[in-house]
């Protein structure tokens, strides 16, 4: 992470409050202007931040995946039309209006990117990680997916095709990874713990039970 | 090309408080109906593309700088504010930080 642009008093006593970096001041300015106009409410902003920092994250998607692994009827419905199915579990709202789940099989591995910006199924995965938003991933995921997968430590059998899905503001994809071998005796909660964020983006595989 | 590899350590959702703030302001305005998300995505991707011509964006600080620029432009285009206002209120905040004793809450004077 880049250092903030202006932190002039890092190593001595501060005679005044620490000056935030320039973009932080501009964000504060926007917030002030919009609050004065009644267009935003500071309490609502705190609530939004708290939600994405503490409440919504890949654990939501992991529950969906684990349920799909254990309940064939749920899985069938999920692959057919995911949005209402995950909404029934309480995962809906911002950037979750149209979610499509793509299933990994021995014949096809799926991987998700947003080539335009950073579209991502927030209700299931939270806010995307930095690398998902980087130019490098956005450009290379499409051009050389196997090489990118190798950098993530994912080596696929040569007979497995890789399909890359481009999420947009209208359609957001979630990968349903394959259930790891040796998990027959595990219940849904134990399976949930094996599902990583990256396995639902397609840049990783689920953990294997120890 | 190093970013795809550096993914193992857990990372905070927002690396800097202002990243969270600008995100929240945008989401709140979207929910209030000031713009729809496809419009946001179109504008934001155009900013990213423009910034990406100058250097390869790493998806961190530069991503949120592009986000902030997009939001400012969108608000100026929509008549909600103008560049002069943003500069002036931003300068007022800077002054408030520089004149508030360390440890006291920083507040904007009501002028």
C-alpha cells in the first residue's frame, strides 16, 4: 500500500491534530457539502462502513457453496437462478441484484474477473480484494488465465478447460467450486470452513480437510 | 506483475479510512437514487482506463483516487456541487486540522 501523501508529523510530538492526506480531506469536503444539503446522513455512512467491514464477507458465499454441496435440490435451483435462492438465505441487496453461479467440473474450471472496473457480488463476498481491482489481474485474467492461476498456486489438469466470466454492473458471477475429496463425513458447517474467498472467484480451490 | 501473487496475507477491507468514507458516500448516494450503479460503473471504468494509460494501477490507493475523482465529477456534472466548493471546504478542513490541538476532536467551524 502506498504511503499517504501528507503525514508531516509522524515522528515527533504533534502540536496539532495529524493532517490527513489530501484525498482524505477532499472526501471529508464532499461529505460535508452533501450532509449540509441533506443528501447524505453521516450515521447512514457509518452504518454502510460497518456493514462491509464487519458483517458482509466471503463467509456468506461459503455458506451458499456448502449448502450446494450437501443439498442437490438447492444446488439445482442455485444454478438455474441464483438471485432468489441466495436471497432466501438472507443474502441480497447492493450489487446482488443479478447473481449467476457457475459450477466447476472436472471438464471446466471457472474464473471471474471484471475487465471494466471491479463488479463483484457484494452480498456473497463483500468488497473485492486489491488484486481483483488491479489492472494486472483485470487484463491478464482474460488473456492468460492459466498463467494467472499458476501464480495463485492453482494447477489444473490439462484436460480441464478454463472459462473466464466477465462480471458487469448487471451480472455478477460466483464460482461453485468442486467439493474436495475426503469430505463425505463433514456437515454443512465444517464444509463452510473449507470454502475460501478465492475459490469462489475461481483463483483458488477449497481447503482440504486436515 | 506482482499483485496477483501477493494475495495470501489477510488484508483489511479498506486500507485507509478515507477509502471507506468515499465508498460509503457513493453507496449512500446510489441508494438515494442520485445515480444508478450501471451509470457509476461506466463512469468509474472510464476513469480507471484513463488513469491506467499513465501507469499500471495496483487496485489499492490508486483505485480509490480514481473512485474519488469519478465521484467528484459525477457530483459536479449533476450540479450537486462545484470544484470551487470542494476546494474551499477541503481547505477549511485542512485549516481545522492544523489549528486543532492534538487529541481534540477536529471540527469544521460553522462559517
